[in-house]
C-alpha cells in the first residue's frame, strides 16, 4: 500500500512538472511576442510601414517580417529589421528574447543607449547595429555575451573608451567599432581575442600605441586603425606573426619608424595603406615580391632614398600612390610594365624625369597628374566603391564626355542658376579631357607636362573670355 501511494505521488509530481513546462512554453512565446510589440511601440517613425502593417496579434509571430523562429522550441531565434527606415529607441524588453541568436538592426535611425537587459541574450552570436544613432559609452556588459562571433557597431555615436571586458568574448571573429567617437588607448586585452579575423577601429580618436598583442592574433585577415591619432612603431616581424593578413590600413595616424622589411612575408596581403603618417627611412629593397598585392599607399610620409627597382615585381598591382614622400632618383621603368595598373601617383616628390626603354622624356609624372586632375574636380578616388569590376575613374570620366560632364564633376562647382554656368561646364569638360590625355594607357600617347601647362593656360583664358561675354550681355539687358 505504501509503495502504491509513493508511485502515485511520483506520477502526480511528473504530471505537475509536465504541465508547468508546457505552460512555460506558452508563456515564453507569448513573452517573445510581447517583447517585439514593445519594440514596435518604441518606434516613433516607420516611413515604410513595414512593421505597422505586419506585426499584429492576428498573425503568428513567426510570420512577422524580420522574425525567424526555431523549429524545435518555436522561439524567436533571429530578428532582422535592417534598412527599414525605423526611428526610435531600444526597450529593455528586447532582452527577454532569450533564444535569440542573431540581431540585426542596421541601417536605421535608432538612437539612445543600449539597455543593460540585452546582456541577457546569452545565445547571441551575431549583433549588427551599424549605421544608426546609438550613443553613450560602449557597455561593459558586452563582455558577458560569450557566444558572440560578430559585433558590428560602426557608424554610430558611441563615446568613451573600449571596455577591457570586451576581451572576454573569446569566440569573436568580427569586431567593427569604426566611425564613432571612441577615444583613449586601445586596451592590450584586445589581443586575447584569438579568433579575430576582422578588426576595424578606423575613424575614431584613439591615441597611444597599436597594442603589440594584436600582432599575436594569427587568424587576423583585416586590420584598420586609419583616421586616429596612434603613435608607435610597427613590429619588424609583424608579417611573420600575421600570416593570413589580407588588408592593413593604418593611414592618417602619427605612426613612425621604418616600414617593416618583413612585409614580404604577408603573402596574402592585398591592400597596404600606410599614407599620412611619419614613417621614415628608405623603401627597402627585396620585399616587393607579392603576387596578390593590389593597392599600395605610402604617400605623405618622411621617406627617403629611391624607389626600389623590385617594386616592378608587383604584377597584380592596380593602385600605386606614393605622393609627398620626399623620394629622389628616377621612377623605375619596371613599374610601368605592370599591366594591371589602373592608377599611379608619385606627385610632389623630388623624382627626376623618367622614360621608357631607358630614354628620358618630358612626361615625368604626367600620368599621376592626370589622375589628380580627375580626382580634384570629381571629388572621387580610383579606390572608391563606385569603381568596381571593369569600371575605373578614367572610364567613368571618359563616358561622361562631352554631354554628361555635369554628372561626374563635384556638384559644389556647378549651380545651374548662376550666370556663368555654361562657361563653367565648358571649362570643366576641357579639364577632364586634359586629365584623360595625361593618363593615356600608352606612355607614348600621353601629352607631356609642358604641353599640359599650355593647355591649362588656354582653358583659363577661355573661361575668363566666356565669363566676360556673359557679364557684357547682362549689362546690355539691364
């Protein structure tokens, strides 16, 4: 009898637990729905009406736009409401989505601080909040999201320093804090993120040294600290420690010392940007043997000596820019045997005239001068995202002539309502034609610098003449 009672009691307890679990599941999915409806209530502008017309209690939450549910637990596992022109704030209730794995709120106009309750999202692997208006300091609680693999916060208004707790996200592979207002020193603890592949902190206000610990993360493929105020040397053996590096962008800082001679060991490096720093010393010979390097920027530094002949070994180079670098000597003719080159600039150095096949000519740096003309009046660079695939800056300008020049020149230079509009269009069109003549593919087809100067003077005189005609005509009509 006693055994029967005990068994019965055991069954009752099991039923009670099962009922509680079932009730909990109902509560959980209801809680998810409630959290998302609260988020909807915090959105003060939804210009496309996507959520207003779809997030409704009359339909299953798993059928809402941007919402994905797991098949096992029927809980919200992914929330992607990116690029929906949403404006508002993030309520703490979003932290109740305890099964959430992916959160993408990018390319909207969300503002305010990130609520602490988001730290409850312990399953989160992907967080993308880029291109919003979030502000405040980077939360230290981000460090408890131990499963996070991608953290993308770029193009916001975050301030303060990087919390060292960020280094606790041991699985992190992609960290993007670029284009914010972060300052202070980059903590050495960042080097603990041993799975990092992408590290982007450009366009901030960081000072001090580039942490040496970062150069121990052998998995790194992209490093960008451009547009900060960092001041230190680069490790001489950096490429030995970063064998997978494909992109290194350190421009617009105050880095100094010599350019590491070990760069040849970065066999996968495709983009190297070290311009606008204080690097000194020569460009070392024997390090330019990369078969994949596509873009090289070394300008606006305190370099010295000549351009090494072996730079012509960069057979897949597309962009080469070494402006304002105090270089002397001749430009090696081997560089102009690189058939992949689309843009080249040695502007404002102390280089002598150079020729091809050993002959000296008056075409010294005329190619880069032509590219500079097009850059100046279009406010575009050969490396802009617009120029992908087969389209280059030169092609873009060439296709605009003669009737569509207004679509490529800087819009600040032309105002259709001004009196001299037609004269300016004619002037800019002539300048673009000169830029193309200077940068012709074959060196023998390029105009020389002396003739280029004569053409520029003629363009100037023609502009003055046309403007005077307009002024005289206006005076007669008044």
